[in-house]
DNA sequence: TATGAATGAGCTTTCATTCAT
DNA sequence: TATGAATGAAAGCTCATTCAT
C-alpha cells in the first residue's frame, strides 16, 4: 500500500502547513519536502494545489463528523447528546489542532469547490435537524435552528481559539461551565 | 485634499480585496488598480504591503470600536448596554461587511505588528471589564469573563456569516431572538 | 546667481553619492534630497541621469587638471615638475577624495559620452607629451610614453587606495619614497 | 554533469556581464538569458545576486592566483620570479579579459562578503611577504612592501587597460620594457 | 511510478522621469 | 522657475507546475 501511504503523507504534511501558514503562504515544494516526496509526486496524486486543498478539506471534515457521530448517544436525551457533541468537538480539536484550525480557516475559502461546499452543507444539516427536532419537542427554543447553530458553533470555535491563546484555562470545570452556558442559550 | 484622498482610496481598495481574497491572495498591483493609482504610488503612502495591512487593520478596528462606544448608554442597565452593543455590532457589520470580514479574517494574522496586537488587546479589555463588573453585581454568570466573551463574540461572528450566506434571515424578530439567546447565555 | 547655485548643489550632491554608491546604486531622488532641491529640478538642469554624470565627470576632470597645471613649475627641471605633479595629485585626492574616487570609478564607464571621453583623452595627452619630451631629452626612458604613463598613473591610483584603506601610512617620508620609486621607474 | 554545467554557464555569463556593465548595471534576467537558463534557475544555484557575485569573485580570484603560483619558479632568483609573476599576470589577463576586469572592478565592492575579503587579503599577503623578504636580502628597496605592491600592481592594471584601449601595443619588446621599468622601480 | 531540476509568470518593491501646480 | 506626487517599467526573487530521466 505504498501508494496510499504516499497520498496520506502528502495530505498530512499539507494539513500541518496549511493550518500554520495558510493556503497562499504554503509553497507546494515545501509540502513535498515535509511529506518526504518529490515535488512532482504531489501532482501524480492531486491535479493542482487547489485540488489538494479541496481533498484535504473533505478528508478532515469527514474525520470530525465521524468523530462526533461515533460517540453520539442517539438514544439518550437531547441534553446528553449535546454534552457528547460538545465534548467530542472540544476533544477532537484539542487532539487535532491542525485539523480544526485548517477547517475553520478554510471555511468558505474562494478556492473550495462545489463538492467541498456540499459536504459542508450536509454536515451543517445534521446539526440543524437535531435542533429542529428538539425545538419541536419544546426542549430547545422556538428559534430558527440556524440561529442556534450559529451561536453554538461560533461560540465553540472562539472558545478553542481562546484556549489555545492561553486566555481561557483548559480544565474540566471551565469546560462544564462553557457547556452549561451554551445549553442555557439554546434550551427552552 | 488630494493626498488624503489617495491614501484613503488605497485603504478602501485594500479593505475590499483583503476581505475577499485574503492578504496573501491579493497582489499589490491589484490593489493599485482597484484604487485607480499607479502601483508605485502605494509605496509612497505605505512602506510595504505589511505596513498597509497593519494600518488598515488599525483604521477598521478603531472604526468599529468607536461605532460601538458612541452608541453605548453607559448609564443604563447592563441589559440595555448589551442590547446596544449587540445592535451596534450587527449594524456596523451589515453596513461595513468588508470591514467586519477583514477584521475577523486577520485576527491574529502573523503579519500584524505589535501596535495592531496592542489595539486588539485593548479592545477586548473593554468587553472583559464589562463582563467582570456585571458578574460582580451578580447580573451575569460567575464564569471567567473570557469564556462569556468567547461565547458572545464567537456567536455574533458566526451569526453574521450565516446572515450573509442567506441561511439566517435578517429581520428584527430574528435579531431580537438571537440577542435574547445570547443574553440568556451570559445572564445569571 | 540662484540658478548656478542650484546647479552646483546638484553636482556636489551627485559627486558624493556617485563616489560612495556608484552610478547605478544612486537614485535620482536621493541626489535631489542631498542637494535640497526637488526631484524635478534636477531635470531642469540635466536632461537625464546620464547627462548629469557626464557633466559631473567633466567638471571634476577639469578641476584636477587645473589643480595640477596651476602648480606646475613649467620652467623648472623635469624632475621638479614630476615632483610637483606627484604632490599635486596626491594633495588633490586627499582633499577631494570623492572627486578622485568618482573619476577613477567612472573611467571608461559605458555611459560616458563622446565629450567626456575626448576630455579624458586630452588630459592624458598633456602627460604624454611631457614624457615624450623628456624622453627626447634622454631624461626619461626611451619607452613608449603610454607605458610610462600607465605605470605612474596606475601606481598613484593604487597608492591612494592603499592610503585610504590604511595599508599605507600617510606621511612625508612615505610620500617621498613613493615619489622616488616612481621617478626611478621612469628616469633613464 | 548537467548540474555543474549549468552552474558554470551561469557563472560564465555573469562574469562577462559584470565585467562589462558592473554589478548594479546587470539585471539577473540578463544573466539568465546569456547563460541560456530560466531566470528562476539562477536562484537554484545561488541564494541571491550578491551570493552569485561573491562566488564568482572567489572562483576568479582563485583562478588567477593558481595561474600565477603554478608558473612561479620559487627556487630561482627574485628577479626571475618577478619576471614569471609579471608575465603570468599579463598572460592571464590577456586570455581572460573579463575575469581580470571583473576582479579589478569589484575590488572592495561593498557587497563582497567576509570570505571574499579574506581571500583577497590572503592573496595580497603572498606578494607582500615576497617583497618583505627581498627587501631583507637588500634586493628590493627598503620601502614598505605595501608601497612597492601598490606601484607594481597599480601599474600592471593600468598597463592592461591601455593595451586593451589600443594605446599601448602588445608585443614582446613593450612587455619586456614595462617589466624592466617596474623592476627598476622596486629593486634596490 | 517517482523524481526534482528547470521554468517563466507573477510577486513585492524601486526608481528615472513627468507634469500639474 | 521649481516642485514633489505620481507613475509604470523593470528590478530581484518566488513558486505552481512540467517533464526528462
């Protein structure tokens, strides 16, 4: 499986570099060097730098989604599912900083193609239907699910940035507080 | 005032382009063309591309802060001040989409200099002391102000993106709902 | 005489800068700033940067020649005249380092025009005829005057460089020695 | 040896152009064109234009030194060694006009780095110790070797210029005369 | 299949020259 | 007459992409 190995190594190297220096700030030969492959090799696996960033975006997006869904106790209460979701996201981000940073940084980047955008859309849908259902059950507020989503997701993203900047301490108590704050925001 | 005129035109052009395509994605000649000046002219007003982005960052940051502070009813209740803050930010962003997008996109960019970072710090402090004081008065939650800040600010940023993407409708009712959701998140 | 004043100031500024940084290394606006005139003003007095360097070359060349000729005891012995010449050149160079350096550095520069080259030629002629005459008188060697000229002039130029570099000490004894060495080289 | 081939072609092209037009007067794309390589290729072999000129300076300096030393009859009389030195230099210069002109033109250029300067220093030392030793043996004049060096070297440089300008004819007799003139200058 | 040397378009920046004032 | 802001061509340099090996 030498081939896939190489492909993954390129994606891994690109992930770290794009997260740290951005898409335009990262030269393809640099990715090649970090992946320990020849510069030309990248073009055997990816048509162009844009294709590379798109395939990477999809891979990482899928990884987060799977990470969250795998842990989700779909049979439990909405509150319990919210807890799981919150902790999954935080957990994933802390263990995969580059991945999370990369995804946030490239959200809606002009070089993302239709497929990447569609995947993003589908991901959002999962959360939206959850919030639509809990609203119907009068558990969460009778507010457009998109609004609640924006609040929860936006808050989490910012929270993580503050944690990484050292402005918010990373401990169980703080995480529980943050989770409660967000639940209070959305619950009826 | 031909001189200021040109300087402002460059900053305005850079604002629109940096917001849309990012710093590295925007070539200086492109800014020049948009500002309808020669490429060399930009360097009469700004030492380098990095200086340009920094001066732009400061100009825009100051504009938002002033916009918010000017309207803030400091003598009124914290709830009233929160309302003013929320509406000021939303109002500013909607009328200055490029400015808001640019500031968000360049938050903590590696090419921001000490002065720009210091200004950012001072801005954040304003919000943090407000939340620290209301917490002391047992109006907002006894949670680190940085956490509440992250929630409120992160939520607002995301909300605006969703509005611009057309996923959240822009009407008084929705805005009031969003504001209430956030206030419930932070209030005791 | 405000006009000539300005012209001279431009030439003076250009002399110092061209000597220090070379022709291509000196920007016209820099000359303007050093001369305390507007950049456009230079073009009122000189058609182009090349014209400026040519007129400067001529002015400085004439200055050295006049300096040397003024002191030359044409009625005295060739040896005395040689002494005067040697000391005049050294004296001029030490008091006008920029001028001397500039002239040496621009000797045969591709942007020197016909007039500048012709002046150079005429200058050389003065020395050549002196050496031709002394050769005829069997005072200096029966060698092509161009060869003796090359030796004397080349040696002096190099000597001055070594003095300015601090490799050769600048005192009467050393100067006398150097002069004797050169006279022995040319004398029969 | 495709690699060395290209590197050498770049150095050769740069040598000709720098000798003719100077460092600042020669654009990198011009060197590329003359070397028949792409402009970017130059930067695969040389970090910067300054690095290129330094590596070129060292290559050429070493070539002259080796050329001279290889022929030097170290066991013979000082006069014989002087003869060898004189003819070696003249021979090298005539066969490598660009190299000689380049080295003279870039002597002490502000963009030469420490290594280049050190090499220059070492080169000069060789000549200085020769003159110091012959002075001790009362063969050359009891004059600072730096002065004699300046005379000999300056004279040779100038002589070559005059030869190339066609002012001094290039024949055995003339060369012998010039050599004698210089030996008389330095000998006791 | 994999490479990395080579490329040239395009980047940021400089500067000789012009021209409205 | 004198200015200096403005310019755009061209500088040094980078990098996405190709292609001979």
